[in-house]
């Protein structure tokens, strides 16, 4: 269970679903979302934004139900290809789950240091180092300064 938000079954299903949504790149440069184990990130966001919990429950529940109809072992018994096909079938008939789920996943995936480094960016926050900026042209303020004060002291 992650922070009391996800059950062990939900965590296991979520971890494998993450690799379906963002699989590893063919060249091995970018890891899959499941490999990065973003389940804790998703659980934290669901805890911080409780309105996302019904979305996650709905999606995981529906996928588990559909997987159970395909195989006796349910989601865990499906191959990666079968999981991908099941998710594609589900999202063709439902426009509710995938956008919210992608928000949860993308927000963690594209901030993960391994992904940032694989994209050729520095895996660090923008501050305190900051980014290089062109020097300002303060002469653009001359017309404003020449206008004088327009407020009371």
C-alpha cells in the first residue's frame, strides 16, 4: 500500500499499466514509466487532489474487469501486447479516464531525472543556478521614466 492510497493489487496493476502507457523507447534511451516506478508519484497526486481518485478507481476497476473477462488470472495474466490492446479498446469507448491518467503519469515522467537527462537536459532545478539569459535592454524603459510618476506618494 502506498501512503494508504493504493492497495497492493492496485499498485501492481498500476506499475504494469505505466509501461503500457509509456513503454521504454526502442533504442533504450528513454525508460518506460513502469521501470521508473511512478506509482508513488501517482499516489501522492491522488492524495493531494482527491477529485482524481474516482478517475483512477474507475479506470483500474474497468480494466481489471475487462481483463478478468479475457483471462481467468485477470490483468496480471495478460501479456504486454494484450494489455496494450485492452487499454486501446477501453480508451476508444471512453474519453474520461485516459486524459486524467496521462496527467498523473506525464507530470511525474517528464520530471524524473533519468528522463530529463535522456532528453539532453540538465537534471536539476532551474534555481539557484538559473538559466543563461540575454542582457536586458533597459533603454526600453526611457519613455516610461520620462512620463513621470502617475501615483500618489
